[in-house]
C-alpha cells in the first residue's frame, strides 16, 4: 500500500492520521511515511513540546504509532518522490483512496529510473 498526499496542512495531518489508523488495522508492523511538508516534520519532531493548531491530531498519531515496531515521518523533496505524486493523481474527489498490491503501469518507468544505478 502506498499512502500519498501532497503538501500536508491541517487537512493533511488528518489524512496522515487516517493512514496511520489504516496501517494499524491492516497489521502493518513498520511504517515509514514520507511527506513534502517540512513544516509537518518539524511539528512532528517537537510534538511533545509544541502546541500548534494540529497538536491534538499529532498527539493522537503519536499514540497510535506506538503500536508499530517502527514508525517514522520524514521529509522527502517532491522531486525525489515522483512515484507518490503520480499515484496521488490517480485518486479524485469521488475516489479518495487508492491501494495497489503491485506497481501500476503509470509508474513503472519511474520505478525503473529510481532503481537503475547512475554511472559515475
């Protein structure tokens, strides 16, 4: 399953919360989440010492993330995460969630580029 969402804000933090809950329900043991929102990562890293408007959501995510053997939220530059952005365009207002058990054809070329070593 590949959770994707661009530019997390208040609404995005709620999306993150939903993905964490879904991953826990599905029995995921290790969850690494990448976002292009540096602000969200900074808020996450200081979740116990800050009181932002999304603090209650982040606190709940932190509580749920304790159920995983490993959980991390990290920043990834948008240009480094093209697969996620292409997949994000596959969902819409009517279809809000996408789940793939294998790579869809729309990202195969990107995966090949990501996995092909660059000669130095």
